[in-house]
C-alpha cells in the first residue's frame, strides 16, 4: 500500500493526534484511498489488462507493477489526487460534524 497522507496534511486540517494514534489514522485513510484508487484503476482497464494486472500482482516486484500501472493508466496521478481529496474531504466533514455536535 502506498502512503498518500502525511502527518503535516492532517495537522493542517486541524488534527491534533500524535504518535500511534496519528499513524493509525493515516493508515486508515491511506487504506481507503488505496481501495478507491484500485477500484478506479480496474474500471479504467480492458478485461485483458485486468488479467495482466492480476498476473503482475502475483509475480512482479512492486516497482514493475507500478511501472505497468503508469504505462497503462495514463491518468494515474489524477486518480490518486482525486481519491485523496475525496477521502480527506469526507474526513474533514466528520471533524466538522464532531465539532458541531460537541458544541450543542
């Protein structure tokens, strides 16, 4: 799994967690992003490319797999950024809702 979220990004959003709690949150958000990115990659490929990707996942190095994805998914960087924005946006909404609920 790739690391998409940095501690600094979360701190800039107002997250005050530290240490293991912060890392756990990063891991959870990264996992959500990874799932969304993977789903979008699969949706963008031909059935033949999906088969090839499955083969590579079983046999190729992470570097070879990444190279293949970059070659076959031209908008890969945008897919990552869009899904990162979605997950962070959803997380910020939960922060905002928690703040509103704690002020009532």
